[in-house]
C-alpha cells in the first residue's frame, strides 16, 4: 500500500485508533479523558528511524508537535519519533 505522506528524517506517520469512550465495565468516559496519550498504527517511517517499523502499534504523547493532515479522505498524523512512548504487542 502506498502512503501519500512520506516522512523525512526522524519523523513517523501514524493513523490513530479510535479513542475509547467506554470502559470494559461499561462506564462511559468523558471527552476530556480521551485526550491522554494515544494509540496508533505506524504507516510510514523516515529514513533515520530505527526503533519502530510500519505495522507497529505505538503509544505516543499527544503534544503540539504533531501535525495532522487529511489526504484522499484519510487522516494521518506526523510525529517526531522521540514522542513515541512504547510499542504495543
């Protein structure tokens, strides 16, 4: 699959997963609770990124340094690789 957004240097392009609006026990979360660190799938990596690869699920800090762009109806977020906190198995 060809991604229309190709990151440079140490940037990573991700597609965010939907924020959970309900807990496992059935409680609904307020909208403010969804603005914590986010989970996303890596769809492209810059040439200097070695810690993650395409297809990894990652947890990243929701900071103002990320850039979201919509291309052909699909929303992508470009983040600096150091804002990735962890990979999720």
